[in-house]
């Protein structure tokens, strides 16, 4: 039985006051409820420490939206795994489509970051997903295979336990267009098959695979009810308690 995770990617949104208020609101939302779902929030770098404090002992984890693969040194503007762990981060999102397609990150870089994070036991939410034109030309499976192979190159089966995969079709991110529950489940099953072929059946069964792409309270329950969907990575709807709260509840 895979434990569900509901993760919020705040992207480049909020400020110190609104982020702190959101984190406190979420901490109140989960208080006293059963803890059968992992909850993760990923605020912008400057607010990580404040948000970590604001979620307190609610059980909500805090993660970053990126990291660099080198440990320290002359890498202006970058943030290391050690720095993230120093301020209490448990997770990092890597390979998000905005980093791939807006900021030009390739599988090789994502792989170096993934290995740097897991080497220090920082959990990785590794995002994969196809563009609209790739889906329309029946290349979804091929794109997912390439991103999995590239992102997980030289990652051992034992280390897979520190990784969660997020399937995020690019055409569904921030567009209001959600993959149908069947489309999501089919892509997740494809990813699980890839894990089974390239690692083992046990690794495939153990891997948590989150769906991301315009998840909202009105569609969360159906998406999360799919057999291969183990949670959600939520962008826009993670920015208010009114939206993220019910999505967390749908994961229970
Ligand atoms: C995301 O950024 O990971 C995402 C899925 O965004 P949204 O929920 O807004 O589509």
C-alpha cells in the first residue's frame, strides 16, 4: 500500500506575509485529522525557513523547487543540497516542466541534481511529462521513457526509495486543462512498467507516482481514486487553504 502525498508547488508566488499565513492556515487545516497522507509545501527559496517555522509540528513537510548539484563554491545564484537541509527541507522538486522548458534544463542536469540530493538523503520529487504536440503525435510513452532513463541514470534500486515521480503533462500545467483520470492512470501505469523493466516489479509497485496538472478540489477525488495515482503535485490550487485543504482531504 503506497502512502499518498499531496504536494504544493508555490512556484514564484506569495510574499513573506501571505506565505506564512498560508502555511499556518494549512497547519490548522490538518490539525486533528488522520495523518494517512503526506503533505508537502514547496515555497520560493527566500521563504523556506519562515514557512518551516510556520508549519511547526503539524507534520507538513517543506521542500524546495530546485537545487544545484555541486556542494559549494563559485556557482553564483545556486543553492546546494546542504543549504536546503540546513534550514529543514526534506524534499526538492526536480525536473519541473518550467525548469525544463522555460529555463532550459536537460535530463543530464536533472540527473546530476537528483544524484546530489539522494546522496544526502534529501527526497526528490522528479517531474516528467510530455508536451501537447508530443501527446498529439503519440510520443507520450517515448518522452516519458527518455525522461525516466535520463533522470534516473546511475540511480540504484535502493535509492529509489528517496524518489517520488510526478507525472505532469505539460499541456495540463497552469492551463485549466486536466488529464482525464484515465489518461493520468494510463501514463502512471506506463511509468510503473518502465520501473518494472528497468529495476524490478517490487520497485515499480513501491514507487509513489503523483499526478500534476490543474488539480483542483473538483477533480482531485476522481484523479486520486485511480489505481496508479498516489497523490498530486499541485500548482495554482496550492496557494489557498480553501483549495489545497480539500485536495489534501481527497488524498485520505
Ligand atoms: C505544477 O506547477 O506542478 C502544476 C501542476 O501546476 P497547476 O496545478 O497550476 O497546473
